[in-house]
């Protein structure tokens, strides 16, 4: 038989099995039906029904009709109709006494019933299998009375073995289905988590870069507007040159921030492709000082105080704190650009606390972004770190307070002494507190 025909037949069988929710390999039903056909041929041979032609040959289409209809024509038959042909054919064969000899000491016909029980149990469940087995036992009982059969205990054991084998295949298939569903759920969960992580990264990069860029552009506009609004007679060439230089520097910084943001976005988006992305060093807690310096130079006044062994924090913890500080400063630049922000980072004995505080700038001090994706992202990062995060109004200020650790209190430069919330996994004990550096 050509390879193409075999492949087509195999595909038909697999499609038919999948249509009924059966996950067995294609060769399992094929072997079962071939074995059932072989038992039928042996039973016919024991009754001298193969040649010359005998009415018992009608049992062949009875047994093969259901397998051909399901595996070849992809018809979905109920379990009782699927087993009916084998039961009727076997009953007819049992009504005829076989000829026993040395090569065939037992009747092969009851083996057809054993395969029918196994198929019904494995394919349709325990209850249909038990019903088919009960009918099979009843047929054997009737045949034992008349015309009489030899080896009834052997045939009874055959039916039990068929039911046990079918039950084993059934539970194996159910375990396989459960495993595949668990894999699919885990894959979906991992995919969703990765997309959310990349979305947070892109949000943090775009929001921060745009905020810093807008601060630089605003500074450039103010410098040029101050010169244009001055007294024409009082403005000399030096003032004009200074204003132009200040605007040019601000725009150059904005361009640099934009180019760096584009590079970071390309690197982040490249994680979605199948090609391996080049390894990049991610920012950590030690880079918060540079972040504050960048925002301060863009025009938003920020005071920064850092204490303890910041570089000793784990990389994942440092990245989370950096992103939270980045988003907090971005919100300050967006909602209260005229205020002064105060950033404090303290690390002691494996505990850490990050506080970002700014004065509320009238109506602009309140959050007006509606969706609140920035705050949601900060809460998600704090949850990943096993930290607690408080974000909201605190008197006349807006406060973002992140705490990691639970044992040691951390003295903060803003005058608060706060117990931590658990020891950071993998964090090393910090040395003596370092004096704060204010940008």
C-alpha cells in the first residue's frame, strides 16, 4: 500500500478519535479491532464456516461495521450501537458448537466479547463497560446451558481481563488529559505574566522618558520666553546667548533621554521575538541616585538621601525598587511639576525601605489618570518582591512608601523609625549606615 494512502488512513483514524475526545494513539484502536477480527476468523474456522460459504460469514460485517463507520467515515456512534454488532455476532457463533482439537482447545468466540468490553470501557467509561460485560456474561450463561460450552471459567476470566484493561486505558487517558490541561493552563499563566511584565517595563520606560523629556522642553520654553518677554532695551546680546544656550542644552538632554528610551524599548520588545536577545545590565537600587540626578537636572527639584549597603540588595529587589522610584518620580513630574520631591532609600541588615514624598500641587497634586496603570504597576512590583506599598495622600504630601523586611527598624532621614517587614531572601547584612548624598 502506498505511503500516501497509509498516511491518509492514519490521519482519518486520529481525527476520528479526537472528534470523540479520545487521546489514544492511532495504533491502539487499530490493534484492538484487528485482534477482534482475528478472533472472529478463528471462531469461524472452528465451525468450518470459512469454506464453503456459510451464513455465519455474515458475522464479519456485523463486527467490522462499527469500526469502519467510526474510524474511516468518522461517524460518532453511541456506545450501545458500537457494541451491538459484536454482541449479536458472538451470540450467533455461540449458538453453534465449535470443533475442538489440540490446536484450538477453547472457543475463540468469547474473546470477541472480551475485546468489546475493553473497548466500551476504555472509550465510553466504566458504566457502559459494565453493561457490556453484564450482557456478555448473560450470553455465556445461556450458551453454557444450551448448546453448552467448554471452559466457562476461562471465558469468564477473559471478560474480567477485558474490563480491567479497558479501565486502565480509561484512567490513563484521563490522566493524560488532565496533564495536558494543566500544561495549557501553566503556559497561559506564564504567557500572561510575561506580557504583563513587558507591559510594565514599557510603561515605566515610556512614562519616565516622556516626563523627563517634557521637563527639558518646558525648561527650554521658559528660557526663551523669559528673554522674549523682557524689556527690549534691557536685554543685551549676552542674555540672548545665555537663553539660547540654556534652551539648546535642555533640548539636547531631551534628545538624549529620547534616544536612550528608544534603545530600552527596542531591547524590551525584542524579548517578545523568538530570537535570543543580547544580555543587558538592568538597573538596580544603586542606580536610583543617577535616576534622581537625571530628573533633577531636567527641572524637577529632588532631594535624595541614601543609607546603608544599597549595592548588597539582590538584583531582582534592586530592579523593583528602581522601577517604583522611577514611576513615583514620573507621577510627580506629571501631576505636581512645581513641587519638591524627597526620595529616601535605607538598607540595614537585609531590610530596605524606599520613600518618595512630594507636596501636593493644588488640584494637580491628585491623580487624574483614571486607569491608574502606574500605581497598579507599582503594587504588582511590590507584591513580586514580597513587600508592602503605601501610595496616597499623607497630610499635605503625596507619599509612596515601600517596605521590605520585618525584623530591624530602619532610621530614615525624614525622621521616622520604622520596623521592617521580613528579611530579604539572599540579601546580605549591610555595614554601617553611610551618610546621605543630596542632589
